[in-house]
C-alpha cells in the first residue's frame, strides 16, 4: 500500500470512529479527545522514526534474461544441497515437483511449489551431472529433462560423468556448480578454473586454511567468475540492516553475538543411510581420495559417506557449515573482513556416535582496529531460538530469535536506555527502550507452511527465501541468478572470491584454535596463521 493510500485509510478510520463516539454524550467526548491524543502521539512517533532510516538502496525486482546469452552448466555433487542449487537454476526432479505440487494442493499455506514455478527463466541448460552415488546421479539426469520446470532450455537429458575431470573436459560446459563435501571443494574449484569454467562453490569454501589461499590465488589468476554459496547475500533484510549500520543508527558497535541452536538428529547431521547405498552404487575410493585418513568400504564407510559433516576428514563442522552463514551475513552488513585473532572451545557433549566434530562450540573473533569482538555460540542439543544481535552504544539490532521483529526474514532495532543519540527522545517519551524504534518485517503478513525443525532453522536464517517488492523468492535462485548474470556481464557476484576469502580464513582460524587449543592470529602480510 502506498503512503498516500495508507494515510487516507488511517484518516477514514479515525473519522469513522470519531463519528461513532460523537453519538455518546460526555463519555463520547472524553473518548474522542483521548483518541485524538493517541492519534497525534502515534503520528508524531511515526514521523520521527520513519525519518531515522533512509530507504536508498533496496534490492530491485528481478529483471528478465530471455535475450541474454544461453549458458550450459554442470553439477558436481547432486545431493540434498546440490538438488536445491539445481532447482534454483530451474531444474527439479519429477519426484520433487510431484511431491511439492501435492503438498500445495493439500495445504494452501505451502508455497514451495508456487515459489519454484514463479522463478525466472535463467536461460541455461543442465547438460552434465557428476556424482559418486548412482542414485543421486540418476536424480540429476531426471532433473535435467523434467519439462515442468519454469527455467532452462530443455534440449536433451544431461550426460552422466563418473569423474568430475571428465565433465570439465566437455568444452560445451560454460560453468559448474560444486556441491560436494568440503574436502573436494578446493581440488574441483582449482581444476575447473584452470579449465576455464566459471564456478559456483558451496560453503565452506575449503576443508583447510592452506586450500583457501590456493583457491583464492587460482581464481584471481584465471579470472573466472566465482560465487561462494552464501545465498544470504541476496536477503533483503541484510541490505536494510546494512543501511541502518552505515547511517550510524546503532551508534558505536563493540559487540556482535551470533548463535546456532538445533535439537534433532538431522540438525546434528545424523542423516539417513540410503537403502541402495553399497559398494556397487558408491565409488568410495574416489570419495575419500583427498581425505587425510582412509578406511576400507564397510558399515563405517557408509556412515561417513552419508554423514560426512560429522568428521573433520571430510567437512568443517559447525564452523564451515553453520557459523559461516552467520559470519558472512554480518560481514555483509558491517564489512568486517578477516579478524586479527580467534579462539574457540567446545566438545562432543551430546552425540556420542563416533564423530570428531563438536556438537557444542563457542568462538570469538577479535578486531582490535575496529574496537569490536564477534562471539559465536552453538548447541546441537537445544532448540532455544536466540537469534543474532548487533549491539551498539545507542541501539541493538536483533535478527531472528524470539524477538526477531515478527518475521523470520526481518529484524528489530531497540534504543539503549543510556543512548546518547536518542537521549532527548527517550526523556520526552517519544522513544521507549522497551519497545522497537524500527521493525523490518517484509514477510510478516504472509503465512508459510514450513513445518520441519530444520527447515524452520534455515528459514529463520533467511536461507530458504526472501522478499523482493513483497514477492516471495527463493534466495538460492537469486544467488544462482546473480552468478549467471555476472558471467554474462563480466562483473563480480555478491559473494565473490574476495569476500569468500574473509569467510574462509575466519572460519579456519576458529577451527584451528579448537584443534590446537590456542589463540590463532592472522598474519595479513605473509597470509599465514600464527
């Protein structure tokens, strides 16, 4: 609703109420005067608070790409996340579309299928699929030719490749999406860049710190278009939060708190073992090729193949999987860069299942030059929604959690009772430190059918979808679009290799501290951890 229409509506409501009160003698006069006072106070506050935030750079609505250069893409690693990334490009399996359509028919609040069908045609084709598990490879092939999809140009079923190097050797493929476990990220990214392929790589960037530096150097050397898989870069609320911070509305910021809370086996990466997983359908030897420790195929190998995030041999634990999203979001909002120091502690306190990554973990990141500390706290055995907080001298921004502004995609700003900037307004009663002075909740009027605990967690982090001009859009779709747009234009995507380096180094600093039991320092001159 426009401001003029909203004002007209408010005037009509006040006029109608006053007319009604006028028919009540004496008491009606009292109520009418009270209503006028409340209206004047509300309007006064509204005018003051609306002036605090300058709306100057909200993300634009999606533009069409029908006349742009057609691109052929390949997917390397078609698991759960790989499937979502490919859907973001416009390709979904018949099983997924059938189920999503059925859910939408049975539950009008379930918007997943409609959101997919409303996606823009990104003018690309899925022509290559590589996965070490036959079942997943077949799913990727199915997605490549499913005609229900709204995006892509169907030509024929994609080609299945047993090894990623064979896919990279196909000159018809312009770009690749890498959604393998973390221990394969650096090898495939480097080989793809040297083969002239543009790369979208899922987070975490790499399994080790040294790999991060190597990937950065090769991407810069080859000049390919690189996008790291932090779709939160497309979230509208983060852009609005950035404006507020840049305008100084929080005052001097000295402390940021980031949190993760999950309380389910799935949320702790105890994923199901596929019934068709065996030595004939899984290429285990290739899977563990880059891993520092090798084991023969068997029951333990099956656990590690399907639950790889539970071991540092293949993944990066809480740091690379969950902290990385929140760190990148606050880096987007505040331009943090790489911290000077990091320390972390934690342990395996709940899931005694043979894993070696912690299920409770805390990390600190220190920025002496910014007079700032960033705290991260995670538990995989409690679902208490704490959200994230940016704390300034004048106000605090709460994102998500129990008081996250009425929307999983928004935030609230509350003035500090001892604020210098808002001192006069606080004393006049125009601002009350117990209530938000600014609320950003673009999807608050839209009810969603998200039900699972894990889906709700991702939704609360803004990792499932966002809003553009009131329209719900899959954040992953926007991130894929941003990457493809940048390939065509020669520009830089939102999570390019420069900001990817910040996330990669920061997360590895915290992991290294946990593994070594010491404080880690970043040496920017020699690009080393000391």
